């Protein structure tokens, strides 16, 4: 096990662990005891790999973006997670977790969702597997994200509104946890990023690590070396970035660039740049860095992109930031929007606004002509069309 991997107790350095209420302990313990054994089984891997191939559409291409490369006078590849079924990387993880849930004998799936992307990925997998699906969503988000709510319903999921607090993501999370405590035997809780109590962050990183596994092979074919100079990915909770970095963590020649959402600016009070404004604390059962007031109340984040609008980061990112192994940058709403329009014009690819933050980092770094850069395009921009339109000016 490498220097930057999780330890036996579920920590990356000082970050991670499982800080959970006692009533949740049996559920999390069942998972912790079984997850590695199950996902390393040959039959599990065979089914996971087959569905990644025939259902999700993997491997996703590693595309040499020639016009973008010319603009920055270097060599830039895009890892096309936007071409996955359902339009983003999230499906890699939901597929893995639902196969695990089935092997644990679970028949009912619950999830929480903010913008609805993780809810849709979960509802999709439940339809595929013929499992009952309940998705908790803040009442405010249900009104903001109508199309995704309708998608989930069309796929056969029940969307339950969270009516307490600010009626957004954290309230939906509380409802999902309450449900899981009440239904420990038949129910499995699918978490959508490298967050939550151990073993979720490690499990989700492993399912998403297919991204870097493929990059290594594809880059070797393309350039003769499996190592780029830079890997760049956006960070909400941090799952597409964790998957992009995973097989390169111990190769210190490869620079790992993570890009958070600065929102209206890091010092504006309307931001989601957790490493810039956050402090150590516990959120969703793990010790990490999060945005909080001095007395520990969570600060509402802001980003143009719903997927980055999260007040924490996964413990692996707190560790990579703190240790200096990862370099953490941020891009504002405006910078991300402009990078999204630029990619549309230069390459004929309309990126998700989350992914546009990763692209915006191209303006923040200085490259050499012989550098090789891989940017993970975590999702496609169809879902963001309304936001692109409202911003206008393109
Ligand atoms: C959800 C989402 C993200 C953010 O999630 P991570 O766990 O940080 O990867 C990024 N891009 C897209 C397209 C998403 O849907």
C-alpha cells in the first residue's frame, strides 16, 4: 500500500475516520467488514467490468485537444467522462455500490441528492437492477432542479422531500441517515462522492479509479509514457479528482492539480473554495476541512455549478492539500463560464460547468511546450444549458 493511500483505520494522515452516531454503527461496520473482500472477488470484478463496458460505455476516450493545445502552446488531453451513460463520472461509483449492495443481500436503495445528478445516477442503477429506490432531496432543491426530479420519477424512483432546516442538501443527508438507521437490514445507502464515514471515501475512490487506470494505458499508447506532467480535475466532494489521481498518487513526478469553485470570489462570502476558507472539523462522519463559522455551524457554499456547491471536501483531498502532494486552485463562476464557452468554440464540446472549473485552471498555470496535461472532463453541459443562457454574452 502506497504512502498516500488510506491506512487500516480509515485515515489519510489525520483526515478521515468514521465519526458516526452509535445507532449507525452496525450498518457502517457491516460495510467496513465486507467491502474489500467483495469488490476484490473475481465474480464481482467480472460483472463490474462487463457493465462498465456494455452499459456505461467504457473505456471513455482520451482525446488530444489540438486546438486547445495550440491556444496554450502545450499538449492537452481530455479524459472524456462526459461520454459515460448519464453524462458524467458519477455512474462509475453508483454501479459499483449497487453491485456491492446486492451481494450484501440488500433490496432497497436510498440516496440523497442536491442538484439531482447523484439521484439520477442512483435511480438509473436501481432501474437496471430492479431494486426499490428512495431519493431524499431538499424541498428547495426539488423546485430548483425540476428536470432531474422528473428523470428520477421516470426511472421509477420515489423522491422524498426534506422539509427541515434550509431544505437543501444537508437536510436531505440527515433524512437519508435517519432512514438508514430505521432500516438497517434491507437497505443500502449509496453516497455519491469521496465523503462520509470510512469506508465510503476509500470505496468510492476505488470505483472511480477506473479513470486513472484507463489514462495510464491510453497515455502510454498515445505518447509512449503513462505519466503526464499534470493531471487536472475539479473538486466538489472530490470523486472525479480522486479517480483521476488514484493510480498516480505515489508517482511524485506527476503534478496533481485540483480546482475548487471560488464562486463570486474566495473572499466574497459566496464561495465553495473549501481549502481556501475552510478549517478542520467533522462533516458527514469524517474529519476533513470544511467551511464553518467559529462555533462550528456549516457555512452555505455558493457556486455556479450545483455539483461543486458543497461545504466540505473528501478526507483524501484534505490530506493531499495539507501534505502538499496536491496543488489546490480555484476558479470563479465567471472564469468557469468563460472556459466552458472556450471549449465549446475550440473543440465542439460543451462541458458541464463543474468540469469548466478544471479547464479554467489552464489559465492559472504556466506550461512548457513539451508538457503533457490531462484534464478530466467530468460531465457534459446539456444539464447546464439554462445557466449558460442566463449568463449570456457568448
Ligand atoms: C457531481 C459532479 C461533480 C462533483 O463531484 P466530485 O465528487 O467532486 O467529482 C463534478 N462534475 C460533474 C459533472 C458532476 O456531476
